[in-house]
C-alpha cells in the first residue's frame, strides 16, 4: 500500500524529523501539534483555551490537507503538562467535535516541545 506524505502551509512546519501527517490507505496519522502559529512558528499567546483552540486549528488544517476534517478523527491523544486543564480541554473540544466523539486518551507528561502546555495527535479514517 502506497503512503502519501501530507503537508500544508496552514499548519506549523515540522520542528523535527517527522511529517505533518502520513496517509496510508484510508487512514491518516496526524503528528502531534502544539499551539504554534503557522505564520510565526511561535507559541500563541493567551490563556489555556486559546492554546487548545490553536492545537485543534492546526490539526484541522492538516486533516483538510489530507482530504478530511476533524469529524473523521477516530482516535485523539491529548498530552498535558498540567492535568488540572483536562476539564478545559473537554470544553474546547466540544466546540470542534460532535457526537459520536472519537476515542481519546489524556496523558499527563512532564514536558512538551518548546515549553508548550498541550500537544495532540490524531488518527483519521477517511471514506473510501
């Protein structure tokens, strides 16, 4: 099965040795996104909700470049440096997703790239 590398200028460039996403068949594996502005490649300023929205906007941009949207997400992983932000992630997530919601994990971590407080990656399942 051929793999396709997904790239869009509407999301931050990879800051390491990885692709924004890889499409294999009708599955798309989105790399982790932190709240970077695609234009400036710096962390967005603002409260935690602003940061979470930027992460979802970045994931959405990559999903669209792959031919899908966040509604095609079947698995979402959320990485938080402070698990007390979990409730706020749920509130913001409700702005981007409708039922049925994707499977999800929320994982507390000690540190994320560039000092970010949140990172998310996802798996999409596209229609044939």
